[in-house]
């Protein structure tokens, strides 16, 4: 495995570790970090054994080719990340401004992100051990 792939996977791991927060801004940031931990891990998986470059534009497609459920999960995470990053009324509109309800939804999405992240990393490790 190349140094680039290893450093990208290390970035994905560190983003995964940071995916926790308290304030609305931190919770929104957490959703973003969670998605990007999955995205960066997916970039490595795309390179391991396939030579397929994973980008923001094709991550859902490439991961769906690998595993339909994983692709759908990544699409949900990406869509929520986009709302959290760019929609200033997201919490007010979707959660009535209730930070506790939003926090509960964030927790579910973090769990979803963690499962996706672990699935991807497991596949990377398996392919590496098989010499890919």
C-alpha cells in the first residue's frame, strides 16, 4: 500500500475519532467529520485492488457497486452533511430548534457513519492481507 493511501486512511481514522460534539455548531461539525471519515476511507478502498479513484461525485456509485447498502448509507450521510454544513435553518426547520432532538439524530447518524467506516476499513484490511 502506498504512503498516500496510508496517510489518507490515517486522516480518516483521526476524523472518525473527532466525530463527537456538544453545541449545535459542534454537532453540525460532527456530522461533517463523520461523513468525511467515511469518504476518505472509501477513497482508500477504491484504490485497493480496483484502481478506482473515489471522488465526491462518484463515492455513492463506487461504494454501491461494492455494497448496495453501504452506498445508500453513504448517500444519506453525505446529504445530511450537506444540510449541516450549508443550511442555516436545518435544526430549526427539521427539529423545531430542539437541540436535544437534534443531538439524538446526530447520535444515530454517527452510529451509521461508524458502521460504514468500520465496514470499509474491514474490507481494506482484508484486501491488504490478500495482497491487493
